[in-house]
C-alpha cells in the first residue's frame, strides 16, 4: 500500500513538472515588459479615497479647574510646613501667596480669593511607645 502511494506521488510530480525553459523565458519577458500607468489627466478625475474630517474651529473648550489641596502639617517661627515643604510669609505656594501665619493656621491669597488652612489634629498611630521596666 505504501509503495502504491509513493509511486502515485512521484507520477503526479512528474506530470505537473511540465515547465520547459521556453515557458520560463516567456514568464520573464512578461515581467520585464514596461507597463503603462495612468496619465495625470486620468489621475485628477479619480475621487479621493480617503475620508477627511473637518474640525470646527469655533468650538469652545471647557477646561476643568481642579481644586488644589493644601496640607498644613506644622507652624514654627512664622514659617509653615505645607505639602511637605517649608514656606515663609510672602512665598508663593501653588499660585497662592502666603500672607499670614498664625498659631493654628495660615492665610493664602490669590487675586481676590482667600484660603484659610488650619492645622489638622492627627492621630498618633505612628508613634511607638516602649514601656519602662
């Protein structure tokens, strides 16, 4: 059975291998023939296949202003520890000017806008105490 299958495969390869050198030369000649393309006149008559989206210029964009959060963590010698950085009076903090430093809070001002930031009472969960012996 195997021998019959092998013989059939060899015969089919022999039957389909009828390509002569003349056929190959004809194929090569067809490849090398100069082909005529389109003229510029015909090319200008063709419709553009790409879709163009027009953007309207008069559309107003709404920019959402995000509220800046200030974290006052400490006050010492008329200086304030805001957002992990020390600031003096009249220093600029994220666009606001530090105008006043009090005992319990600070006053920030930008244009006519005033912000009061107070010290937060934090829980002392991070402190480790050791009992004496």
